[in-house]
C-alpha cells in the first residue's frame, strides 16, 4: 500500500496525520508512506522525527481580513497556489500513491485537489467540530470526509460522504490509570482536584486569571490544584504566587511549566480547565472528565468555540468565552461544580458518552473501504 498524507501548520493537523500513519504501519508494515507539507512549517520537523519521509511545497494561506499588507500576501498566495499545483503533480506522479489522505491546513488544498484530478482516491479527516475552510472546500473532491464530531456534518456539503471516526487518541488515553491509583501516585488526598492548562506555549489570559484563582483558593482551602503554565507564563505565575506565600510545589497547589504525565494528572482530576483544541475535544470524553472550557479567540473561524459547544450541549462542559473571563467568574464556576458530587458525576457520564476509543480503527477501515470501492487492491 502506498499512502500519501498531507496536513500541517499546527499540531492539531500534524498529530492526527502521524497517528493515521502509525495505524497504517501497524496494520500493514510494508506500507510506503510519504508526507507532503509546507516549507518552513512545523511538519518539516515533526514528521521526520516520527520516522517518515516528507516532501515540501511552497504554499501560503489566504488572509481573510482585507488590508494593504494582506492584499500583497494574498497575491503571493495566489501565485504559489498555481505553482504548488505543478509541484504536487510531480510528487504524486513520482510516488504513485494508492490513496491520498489530508488532515487539514492550507497545504492540504493543492495536494488533494491535484490527487483527485489525477484519479487518486482522496480522504479528508477533520479533527474539529467546525470544519476549516480547506476541508469545506475539499469535501467535493473527496471520496469521504472523516469527522471527529458529528456536529461537523452540518457544515459540510449535503452531497459529501461523511463518516464519524473521532480523533485518534494517544496510547496513554486508551489505557488511562484508575482515579484512586493516579491520585495516590501524585500525593493527592480526597479533596477535589482541579487540573488547569495554559497550553504548551502558555495562554496569557488563562495564566493571569488562574493566578488570581489560585490565590483565592489558597485563602479558602478545600480544593487541590495542578496548573500548567506553558513556557511563556511560568516565571510570572510563580513570582506572583510567591508574593502571596504560595510556593506552587505543595500538594494543595502544584504549578508546572509542562506536565509530562498528563494522562495521570487527567485521571486524578475531578475537573479540567483548558482551551478546547481538537484533541481536547476527544481526550476529555475519553478520560470522562467534567470541564470548564475557555476557547482561544485567536484561531481561524472561532473553531475552538464550536469544539467547546459540542461538549456543552451534551451537558459535559461549561464554556466561558475569554471576553467574559475573570477570576471571580471562573472561581464561582469551580466552586459550583466541585461542591456538587452529583453534578460532577453527571458531567463525567455525559462526557464519557461522547468518547470514541477506536478512531484509528475506524479511519483504517475507511481507507480499506475507499480502496475497495475504487477497485484498488494495494500490494
């Protein structure tokens, strides 16, 4: 089997692509896999680190806001859109894939359009509850669109073949520790545990608000906290907490730059506070955790808000938009949820009902089905 995979720009596009590749290699060790990414983007680092070959093309995304600078950028993007088609055709003709799979990001556009025009079967995977522009545009070319959340169906063309697969989960979320063991290993007691995440780079507003929340919680007691600041916020958060006599290193309030054992911390938590990217949309249900979700306002088409509402509408989460976020608001929600074991239990059950644990299997089945429907018998 020869598989061409494209997608990139952000971890939300790259990680599903790598998970799909890993599943293909697990089921078919002789499969040949080639990635196509955009020059200079993070896929050029992450894909080779995972052991896969990658070819790159010159491609740029179009800017939606009309400014003098963006008009120039869009002119360049239009030029590269044409030129990249030639690059894509060369790569596809040389590699001769049996199937092409895209996971979003603007690099997927020219690759999958060219693959479809050359008669190659095309699958698209959408990790968010609201499909990105690239996926919506490509849906008409695809043999099938694989979606992580069924809410995405309503934003795709009625003629598109849509299969709900979920997002492939990291192995540690498929084999999550039990609640009591995780808490014991982390030195936590019976009080509620709130896990809060500022993102790998750090979300400044979440860190600012969570610092005030941790100060309030320190004064009142009754709740244990594990907070990850991300790389950009650690020193500032620690400095502000120390001014209030909080070390950030005891079991009541733990502050980390990164959390290296996220699955264990998630297993131990009673409530999770975080952004709501694509993987959060899948990992919170897999862990069966109630959550307070704070969508990033700085993402394309506000897709994190749609991710959050997919869980809110199922009674599994609360959404606080950043424009409404304050320490008082967040602290009230934390206390409201953690003070009601019945509410936490219902939210956890509602989250767990949305979990899809076999996403990788579903995606691989879709690959085989698509090849069979096209009459292709890959070697």
